[in-house]
C-alpha cells in the first residue's frame, strides 16, 4: 500500500474507537485507596505462589516478541553484510528490500495468527501447562531451523526444504503459549477474585517489561553476533522460561 498504509492504520484505529463508543455502558466501582494500601495489595498478589513462579516465564516469552518483532531483525536482514558465514545477514538487501521484508514479516504474522486460532479451539482439550511446555519445545525447534538456514552455506538452498518446514512446526508449537498462558492467568485470578483488576494490570506491566528487555538485549546481541545473536538470546530466554514452567509444574503437582 506504500504511503497509504499509514492512512489504512489510521482508519483501523477509528474503527476501534467506534467500537468502544458503541460498547454498552457498565457500572464501574472505583475504589479510592491510599498508595500504601494499594502497594500492599499488589505485593500480596505477586507473592501468590503460582503467579510468583510464573512471572519469569511470562516476562521471558514476551521478551521474545521484543527480540523478533523489534527493529534489529529488519536491520539485520536488509543491511548489506560482509559476513559470509551467516546467510541471513543482508539476505533481503538490495532493490525492493523494504517490500520484501514487509512480505516476509507479514507472512509470519499471518501464519502465527492462524496458529493462535487453532490453539484457541483446542485449548480445552489439553492441560494449559502442557501446552506452555510444548511452546518451549517449539521455540527450540525454531531456533534449530533458523540456525540451519543461517549456516546452510552458499549454494545449499535445497536444505531450505528441510529447515523451513521445521521452522513452521516450531512456530506452530510456540504459538500455543499465548492462549494457554492467558487461560492460566484467568485461573490464578480466581485465587484473588477481589483484586482481579490488579492482577490484569500486573500482567500488562510484565508484558511491557518483557518486550522492553527483549528489544534492548536484542539490539546488543545482534550488534555483537549478528543473526546468531538473536538465536542465542532466544535460547537463553526460552531456558529461563523452561525452568520457571518446570517449577510451576512441580507446584501444581503439590497442590493437586
């Protein structure tokens, strides 16, 4: 759409505003509490065992959004590079690079969105923690595939027939984290029903912290190790999330 893409985005935002204006009115009870009291309530929610253990996984997985949707990926793919050991460095540079990068990222977002729809329909049939652990497996499969694509060597494009399907399987598996995590947070909110709004506020805060952390570290890792740096950082975040989820799995067994 070229420059008209911005006008299209503005139109979509207007549609959202219209939907909000047409939404039914509800009675909202606003509690006027002191900051100290509010802070104590936040602290009590964070110290909820299941939520406290889950926080590192939530931050790390959201950090991956900052790593891969941030500007460093576009920069790495579209900038000319003299590093011949990494095939993806500057692979989309040259004439029409911006258009190509947009198509690649758009295809990724579309595929990821379709995967989310799939998991949304089958969410009730699989335990949420199992789905989240499956998503970690998917992240590692995607990392293996990306490393294979990046280091396939010159003239070995036939290897893409192996690595691209593996990458798609990895993306499909890792997309299960978002719906299962949100459902799990909804379950946790039952333990603090009175402070459910505060819990969702914490969810948004940690989401932002994760994306900020991933974007910042992603730039440093990309500058130091190129495309491999993004893979290294992804493996690190996934490992921390895995430890958190395994501890959570152990906690759930104790509660049951």
